[in-house]
C-alpha cells in the first residue's frame, strides 16, 4: 500500500507542480469552472494517476481522483483570497489520494512491486525538493504576509533571472544528499556560508527575507531526508 501511495503522490506532484505554470493557475483563479485550463489540468491529473497505478482497472479510481481534483481546484479558485488556501487545497488532494489508496485492493505488477520502496521514496523526495519546494516557500511567505521591498529583486538575483530559484534547488538537493549520507555538518556549513554572504550585502530587509527563505529551503530538504532515513532506517 505504501509503494502504491508513493506512486500516486508522485503522480500528483508531477501534474500539480511540474505541469502547471503561473499563466494556467492565473486563468483558473480568474475563470473558475469556465477556465479551459482547469479541465486540461484535470485530464492530466487523471492520465498520470492512471499511468502510475500500473493497472488498467485503476481507471475508475483515477477518475475519482480527477473529479475530486476538479471540485477542490474550482473551490480554491473562488476562495483564492483566503489565507492559506494553497495548503488547504494540497491537504484536500492528499486526503483523497490516501483514501483511494487505502480502499484500492489491486496489486502492482512484478516489474513495479519488485522495486524497493526506499527508491520510490527517494524519487518522491527529489521531486519535492525541486519545483514544489520553491512554490511552497513562496506560499508560506504569502500566508505570513512577508514581502521584500520593491527595490530588491524577488527572485533573489538582480543580474540573473530566476537565479534565486536555481540556488534554492541546488542547496536543497545538496542538503538532501548530505542528510541521507549522515553528513549533517556539511548542511550546517552551507547554511552558515550562505547566511554570512547574504548579510554581508548590507541590505537588511533583503537579507532577512533571503535568510527566512534559506531556512525554509533547508528545513524542507532536511525534513524530507530525515523522514526517509527514519522510515527506512537508511
């Protein structure tokens, strides 16, 4: 059941985070049920849920997941101004996924059931530490009403567009690897080095903004790494 649950969360992660962009999210928020991108997204959710079930008979369960996704996303559109709506939306999706995985009685084929659970968990951990973590950190800032001054670059790099996001991805991947290897000192060194560099820039407001983002970024990677280690005794 755990292996199957991880695969369905991977399907959700891919469809909800990697195969959506700001434009499609804005269109859904603006038009709700009238948004074509909402139905395209729901179709993608259905397809990936079905494919990663590795079972033809799972189609009706994937349909339930997709239908619930449609309802939850549509309700999110009409409550988009509510603080923390992103996290309530994700929690609702995960509750549905856990419920259907618990109720599903089908078995995974040998080609998948033979794969160790920890490898699937590692794949899920890597996926979470990339784009989803950037979005989650952004939503935490939004929920906490934390903003950087307009004189500073929101992407944390004035010369290189989106460099801040790339730095965050790299630091999370390194942190995840170091945690899985048990090299916690290396994680502490990276945190200290980046914090000193940012505070040396002289812009207190921006430095504090970046420090909060950095701590959240490392915290997510450390949490994922420790969870995998504790669950599988790596």
